[in-house]
């Protein structure tokens, strides 16, 4: 699967979250996961919310299109992103990774 898969509901991203970082950023791909750093702590879902917001902004979608589907309390998570066809997602992911997040 790599770090992403396109399914019936949309794009599924495997994400490794690094909470408590100095800045919010997408660091790249490591061990078949998209590495994402956020300044928020993991307490009470704050880091999960920050990751959702960062992914929405980076992929140019609404926050409501990004849903945490697995790993709420783990470092490795899965996010479902709805709303565009597979070709559009591939284009946006390529642009995101080419720009460094």
C-alpha cells in the first residue's frame, strides 16, 4: 500500500504523528508513512485535530473532508480524505511531496 491508498470512500493516508514539535509541517515519507509534525500536545485529541487541519490545508480540501479513521491514541494513524477522484489526489499528493509540505 505505501503511505496512501485510494478506495471507495476516498484517499486513505497512513500518517506517523510527531506531537510537540517546534512547527507544524509535513516532513516526508518514512517507513511507508507520511511523517507529520505538529506543535500541539497529544492530550485530549489536540494533536489529531492539528494534523487534520494541516492535511486539509496542504491538500487544499475542507477540514470536514478529513477524518481520522484509526489510531486516535497511537502515533501511527489513518486518515480518510474525501471529495476528489484518484487522479486529482495523485496530483495533489505529488505537488505536496515535491514542495516539501
